[in-house]
C-alpha cells in the first residue's frame, strides 16, 4: 500500500497577522485577580482559569482568542500569568472561590443584571 503525504504550506506572515489580531483583544492579566483579592493564591487562580477555559471549550469558543499563557517578573522571580480577553477575565472571576468578597459581589451583580434583562 502506497501512502502519499502532502506537505501543507504555512503562511507565516498571515498566521502572525491573525495571531496579532487575536492578541489585541487580550487586554487583562489574570494576576489582577490576585491584586483585587479575588483569588488568594496562584493555585486558586490556576483552578479558576482552568474552569473558565473548560466553559469556552464546551461552548466551542476559541481558547487562543481568549487565553494566552505568559511569563512575568514579580518580586524578582519569573511567574506564569495569563493574558485574557474581557470575557475570559469575567469567566475566571465567576469561577473563582466565592469566599472572596470581590468574587461573591461580582457573581451577585451578574445574576442581578441577567434577571433584570429577562
């Protein structure tokens, strides 16, 4: 049996342009939730991001347009962070621990807004 594998062409400039367009929408940093005391630790933040990305995956929302892992310097060490779209930021906030007053207030406000529009 003979199998032919065709080489797919990649258009690096076009791919770079499309990636730049997607990155333009990544206007938030996940670590901002730590600063706002929406999450107490990087582990808690990672868990909230994982849940938010699962929501996007389930609804077939492109992850690369909403979540991008990045590395930043904090207190003299390199730590992982994420650049997020506003939607991904809110999903992360909604999936964070509701023991945080910031998270609980945001969740309550989102429900109130939803019910007022219904």
